């Protein structure tokens, strides 16, 4: 089981698919701050009750790890940088 599989074990597949599509849309042209704000907005809608700031940083970090494991290093770098610099995620740092 990968880190991404573990993270989404209790999340409906439709939410995961939406999140992956949403964050990948325009990934190459977005800054770390823009990626973080997009994930924060998505998290507020998809995971009501969770703190969107903390959730956004965790989600970006996990997605970055997922892309790293798939050897998509460019996407991994963008996502991990957003989690580390803007979200302050210690694992991503």
C-alpha cells in the first residue's frame, strides 16, 4: 500500500479523482502559492470540518510523494515545494 492509498483509504474514489484532476489542471504554470490556495479551496469543500490550511499542506505533500514514486519529478517538485514553502509541511520540507 502506497502513502497515497493509505491517505485515501476512507475517501470516496470520486473525491480523489476530482482532487487529482483539479490540482493537475495548469500545474506547470501555477506558482507554489497558487497551488496551495487551490488545494485549500478544494479541501474546504471536499473535507468539511477539517482545517483547510493543514489539510491543503498534507494533501499537496501526499500528492507530491505520489508523483515522485511514479517518477514524475517535475510535478513532484511543484507539489512538494507548495506544501513546504507555503503550507509549512515538515515532511515536504
